[in-house]
């Protein structure tokens, strides 16, 4: 009987041992698997919904619990910027969880540094900023200088998307003291300032040198570029009304109208055929405004105007450009011959007109007596009669015909002005 009992206990013990040993091995493997971090993202497999993806769950740029020695984590690119986690970890300027290349709004500021990653105009940039991405649709459709022209249109036009004024030249050329030269009354000093409206200049002072003693003369001059943002275009003064009080205390109310040309880069404005109405009469003339010259060794007398000049011609309101050559007479230094197609008539032949320069302090009159000349063009030969008068400036070296008359052989008469600018 004792023998049978021992056999039973032995069999029971064996079965128990087999069962116990099997469960222990199975549970140990499961425990080891759950305690592992297969993808190296710092989240145990038992807690990780994506145990084989080191980039899930998503982490932010402050996360540091990853396992840098894990090959799965090393080879992944959790911020999607094209650089592996391992390489970004080695580069101390980068972060495996921050896409340093992303710039959603195209403003040139990476999203991770941009307080407003959806706003291409924040942070605000200074004039001349070029770090933007012109191909970015968000940036292109915005208007960062709030001037009514989109960023992309300004980029295409060559203007500054970060400068509210689209005139593309140095504004100081039209600010401060400028020199005004009136064909009727000579030179004077004015003060000009570019207004915030950008296309308007405030002019103050006795700009026509009328002898006004009052200092409250002020009017607006409008700049109309030939192309959007251009540095050349039309200069317009429309119905500028002002009072002029002379030394005798007499006050005359004037209205001034003029159309002309401006060059922002060269810093000058010129008006041909202006009208000034006041005191019961209307006078016409030409006005040239530019930077004040300091003389700088350019002072000359009436015997030193020989040379080649650009001629800016205005005939009946139409402007053109020619070339004039002044050649001094060997007998009298204040007499010159004017040659070249200075009227831009298309003449192929040489033509010559006599010019006389009178003399007073600072310059004086220029006279071209009535002269007949032939102009040979591709269409034929036309005979013209020309006469004109004007003035010149010793300090500036310019010659100006404030009025001329050109009559062709059919009796058609044209009137205009010419400004000769030395080359």
C-alpha cells in the first residue's frame, strides 16, 4: 500500500513540474518583450501603440528620452526634414523633432522660430529685406507694406515688398533745399519734401523768383511714373494757388499749372511751357528744379560752352531728345555755331545756326537770330526757318532756349523750348 502511494505522489509531482516550468518560460519571454523599447523612442513596448515606429507617438522639440544608440531610431527622420535622427543629433544646431527647413508662410523665418508661421508679414522686416520665398503662395498673395500692391506684383515690378512707397529711387534727391531755375526770372532756392503719400512732393518758397517776401508759399507736385515703381515719369503741378507779397506790400494771387518730366535717380524735374496767371495776365515759361550745385570748379564764362550737349526738346507739348554741338567762333568767343540734329527732326545732313551768348553776372541771354536751314531726311528735304532766345548759367553750364519758333516751307509754325545739357 505504501508503495502505491509513493507512485501517485511521484506522478503528481512530475506533472506539476512540467506545468510550472512551461508557464515560467512563457511568462518570462512575454515580460522581456513588454519591457523592451524596440524602436528606441523611449516608450516601452507595453505602453507603445506603435512599438516599431520611433516617430509615433509624435514628440515635440523638447523631447529627449529617446535612445540615441537604437538603430531603428537613428535611421528614422521624425521631423520629416530629410535629415536622419542620428545626423540631427550629431549636429548641435538641429533637433530630431524640429523641421528646421519648414517655412509655411515663405517669409524666410523657419516655423520653429516664427511666432506667426502662417503670417508672412510677421515678424516685420525692414526695407530691402530679401530673405523671402517668392514662390510661396502665402507670401505672394500678401501685401506686407500695405500699399495696395501684392508682394508678388512688387517682386515682378522690381519694387520693394517691404517699402510702402513704390518709387524706386533715392528720396533724398527730392528732399531739402533744391535749386529752381525759371526761364523768366532766373535762379532761386526752394525747399522740397516727399510726403507720406509717396507720389507727392511739397514745394515751398519763391520757386519762380518773383520777389515774394512772404514765406507761406507752398503747393504740391505730383509724380506719375511711366511704369509702376519707376524712377522716371511725368511731373504734374495742377492749379497750385498761392499769394505773393512784394517789397511794396502788394499782394497778388497766382495760379500755376505745369506738366513736365522727373528723373528720380538724377534728381531733377523740368517743366516746359508752364502757365502762371495772376495780376490780370498770364505768362509762360520753363522751370528746372535740381540739386544745389556748389560750383565745384565748374564755374565758367560765356567763352567756355563749347562741346556736345544732350538737347531736351519740347515742341507743342511733345518731348523728344537730340544732340547739339556748340562750336566757338575764332573771332568772338561769345559767338557759337550750333550744329547737329538738336531738334530731333531726323536730319541726315549737317546744319548750322549762329548762337550769341550775352553776358551779365551769373549768365544772361542766348539769342538765335532768324535762320533758314535745310533738313535732309529719309523722306525728302524740308526747309525750315528757326529763331529762339533764352538764357545760360555759368555755374551750372546749361544753355536753355525758353522760346523758339520753327516754321516749315509750307508755313506751318511750331513753338517750343530746348534745354541743352552737357554730356
